[in-house]
C-alpha cells in the first residue's frame, strides 16, 4: 500500500505539477527537482576525488600569480559542469534568481556528501560562503552561496562561518565581463570581518601574526570557501586574498562550488 506521504505527494502533483529543472518534463512523485533521465545524465565532474584536477590547477595558477611567497596548494571541487545553453544551468539560475532555495539545498547536500567522501576535504574545520553585498542580500532575501554552504557544512560536520568575510562594496554583475574585467571588478571587494575577529577571539593581524609578533595559534586549519558557480575563479580568488590577509600559510584555504563552467 502506498504511504500517506506518497499519496499526498501524488495529489499535490496533480494540483500543482512540478517540472524537471533541466528538460521541463513533468516530474513523477518520487522525482526531486530533476527527472530520472536528467538526473542520470548529470555531467558530474568527479573532481572531488582528485587532489590535483583542472579546476584546482586553474585556481592555484591564479592565486600564485603576483605572489612573492609560495602558497600551499588549494583543493578545489565542484559537483557538475555546464556550458552556456545547457539545461543544467537552470539549477544555479533557479537558486540565484528565482528564489528556489530548495533546489540549492538539494544539490548542496549532494555536493557536501561528495566532499565528505574525499580524504582531502575531511579535515575542513571552517566553511565560509562568498558574501553578498548587504543591499543585494536585502533585496534577494537570502545568499545563494550560504544556502549551499549550510548543506556542505552539515555534511562535513564542520562549522559554518557566514560572517567571516564581508563584501566591502557592490560589484557589477560578472556575467557580461571578460576575464580581466572580472578580476578587476572583484579585486579588493571582500574583507575579513572585524566583528568575527573579535567574536572568535582571533587576535591575529596582517600575515597571521598577533600584535606581539607571535605565530598564529588559532584553531582553524582548513577553510573551505563556497560559491554557486566557478567561472574564471576571480570572485573566489578575491575571497581567498581576504582570508589570507588574516590567516598564515599553514592554514589551507580550499574552494568548492555547485557548478563549474
Ligand atoms: Zn529532465
């Protein structure tokens, strides 16, 4: 006999049909957000299994550029690939522009599960979403990166620090900018929150030394920055720089996103 949940789900689907976010087909009761075909065809990256992967290499090339000292390798992973015009783009679009927080939670949980299955992400002890400027946060009502970060933190069993980074200034939307413009657009847009520094008892200053020049002795060892999409990596690189200004090189800073373009 079908369960009550199944029956209520079936009735709800008749009254308000749900559709696959990728192909638009009507969903069956047991399908969530995607139909079984689009779910099976999802272009997963599998890059969470690899310490060195093309996305991580791209990101590391970016953070090493213009630096005098050597930075430790950043781990990087995302759940799936999309190109412009791909239906899988609708997952990120729905979360970011259509208020579909549930789809963000669904795939954020899957991403978190994949990261938790990888040895090199298991020691993450701080999950930090890319912040929105407060005016945009206020208008949208939520931060899509934070929605994903909450699920990832919960799957990794790591604390979420949603206020560790602050957006100092509003930036133009990155969509129509070229690589150089994207990088200039977000450069210096993020800062390390003073409020967090106080509330967490982090008495560290620039380059990870406290006022008396002592070495960093904070508890955090591996930070994971979360965003919805990795395109050129410019936004994540700007966040990386803001965190690095507060944490010394022995603290690893990695990145993860729902999608990779
Ligand atoms: Zn579909």
